[in-house]
C-alpha cells in the first residue's frame, strides 16, 4: 500500500517566458552594467568595450548603443520587474547584460527573463561562478535564454578579458539575433544544477517498505537536501505539525521569491520541517523563524543564493524556551540536543527545498559552512545577569526567535583578563577581523554570545548590556588604511567615510548580546553576512484548530 507524502519541492512554473522574436537589424542596443563592471571590481569593463566596438563597426547587428548601469544586487522581485519594464520603455531592440557573477547573477537572470516576456531580446554574459546560477534560473523562467560564460577570473588582465570576449562575440550577438528555436536548442540543453520540480499534485506516492528512505532518494536525485537522511513528510505528519502551530495549510508564510512564482505555504514549511526530523512540539518556533525570514529587511531572496559561507542563526529567547526543550547551557550550539538540531535544520533545509538553493547552481557559496546544516540555540536566562534578549528587543513577556544570516560562531578565548575593558578588548579584536564581511559591509547586526563566566565578570563590575554594546561599537574597529584595497568595495553609513577607525557595525544597538553556554574561558561571536538584518518575532502560543487541517 502506498504512503502519501507532501512534496516540498518548488512547483513547476505556471508560465515560463517564451523567448522574444529576434531580428537581424536591431538598430538600437542597450549595454546593461549590473554593477559588476566598475574598475574596483575587476577587469570586466573590457566586455562592453569589445561588444560596443563590434556593434558600431559594420557587423550589421546594430548602430546605436545605449549604456545603462543599475546595481541589481539589492533588488526585490518586484523591483527587478520594474527595471525590466523601464528598459522596455527605452525602445531598445535588444539588451546585453554583464556581468552574471556572484550574488547579482540571479537578479540579472530575472530582469533578462522578464524582458523576454515583454518582447525584448536579451543576452547575458557571465563568469563561471555566476553562469550556473543564471542557467538554473533561466531553466525555470525563460528556457533557452542566451547565456555566454567567460572563464576569465577577476585576477585576469583587461587584455585577457577582451581577447576572450572577442572569441565569444558571435555567441553574445547571436543571443540578440538568432531565431528563438535555435537559441533554445543551443542553451536549454546545457547541463545545469537545477532541482526537479514538485509533482503536479503536490503529493508523492511512496510505495516501498521504507517511505523515508524512498523519499530521501527522490530528493537526492532531485539535487535537494543536505546529504543526510530525511523523514518522509506524510500527510498525517504534516497535518499534525500544522495543528501544533495552529496553521491552515494554504496560509502564505513566505511571499513570492524568485525563482518561485507562488508563495510558500504553511503546508510546504511543515513538510520541510517534518523532513528535517522536527517534531510538532517545535512547530510554533519553526513558524516564528520562517515568518521572521519573510521580513523585507532579512532579504531572503539574496540570503538564499549568496556566495557568503554562512547559515541562518536561530536564537530562541524567553520564558518558554525550556518548555519547548531548547538547550541553552553547555554545548548548546553543538550536537546532542534534538530541539536545537532539528529546528535549525528545518530552517536550513528551507533554502534547498523551497528556494532551490543547490550548491553549484543557485547556491553560489564557494566552500560552504557547517552552519548551513543547523544553527540554533537558546539564550541561557538562568545564568544571565541581565534581562533576556527578548526583553531588550521589546518582548518582555514573550518567547522570541531572532534570525540572522551570519558566519558560524567564532571562538573568543580569554581566561586571564579580570578587567572588563581588557576582556572586551579581546572581544573587539575578534569582531573586527580583517577579511570578514563586517569589516567592509558594516550595515548589519552582530550576535555576541557571552558565556556565563564572562557575563558575571562584566556584571559584577557594574556593566550593563548597553555598556557592552557601546564599548564594543567604539572598540571593534579597523584603521581606514588597513581596509583600503582589501576585501570588498565598502558599504557603510556615510559618516564612516570621515572616520579614522571604521566600525564593523552601523551603531551600538546593532550588537545583540546574549548569554549562552556554560561557564568557561571562551565566548563566541557570530559575524554577519552584512546585506541583511537580524529579525525578531514572538513565538505565537498554539491555538489548536477545531478540526485538524486536511493537507
């Protein structure tokens, strides 16, 4: 007898864009710089120099060239569609995009696919890093979208990029002029790391004696999951999970986030959580985390595909953390605690199942991180000398979940400092490490996890959480000269430009200080990705529906 399970994969697109008609006499072409052709990024300006020269020198492809630059990295799905409509209104007959590279790759693919839908031919130039992501996005949104990939890395010279562009020039320009059927044959057949879509019914019929092993194999073959065994999200298990959170199956939890064209529903979230091994006891916390990630300031769209090797830290704080069984004491961020491990995994797997973030495809991280498996603990209120983080963030009577896209925790060892300022000086040095995103993208929150021993030392000397925040905002800085020519082009508040020593956070309130773990000589800091913000949501008390949801 078959076992029926909820299929957590992304539904097939309802209406992928057909490639726009092409013509040989374009007449007017836009060269669209998506923010990656600036001199401080690399030698890639050569791409448009070569293309523009070809367009103006008797190729018969076009004579008038328009230049446009728009940093697509911070674009939401709707904003990207607005960009496409604006380009269409410029009365261009074709657009060449550069450069599909790193996190801007998928936004570029979205604009290009939308232009095809609007009847404007597009041709996208990428690096090898971004090409896979553009192809994966195009497979869903505009099959056959012309994508030309350069092998030249950022370390290449201008002349090397120019030479390779000349070799690939025919492919780039064919993307604007060749027949759509020809382009589909050429580009849609390329191998890509894109997950298989959900079954049309949204259900899987599992027919073997071990439904969970069968489900794991199906997801593995679809390129989804984290490599560990999964639990089959049977209709009964999913219904039980939804009931524990008081959720109706079709309630939207995440909005439409590319490459999806439908919202993520409570049923899908529950299916992912069950697959992660997460029981109904933790359903209210899982949904609070997912709802926090839906906030615009979290920037889930980019968090899913970034090259940054971090995870989503789920920090539980408040009076009910023990009721839910979350570990807050010794080893809380390590193995052995079911609530922490499965809740963190339920959040992490959402990127894979619900947004198609596949390594080598939509997920651009170069090396990955253990924090992408599971990243969750509770605040140790019993051993904290201060009110809990939930109270500091405006929820004194509630249990809260705070989510932050960040690196795995970095150990801070200091068993000798007896003076608070000296101890915090050690913390400041660890927080301001050159090479972390926060050194250059000082726009997001940082989470500092104090062990109880360090927290007691500070409190005994009269230091409050606010004192710690203000001290570390002033102390965790890098000399401007140490940042020059390193890392990334800086993104920070304007007043930083006049600072001799540059902070790693925008203000003192951006340091979230909590007590966690057991007594000892080490605390930890979670350094942010930088392009999103920490978001906190209260865990909603369970309201059992009168009738268990039918999924």
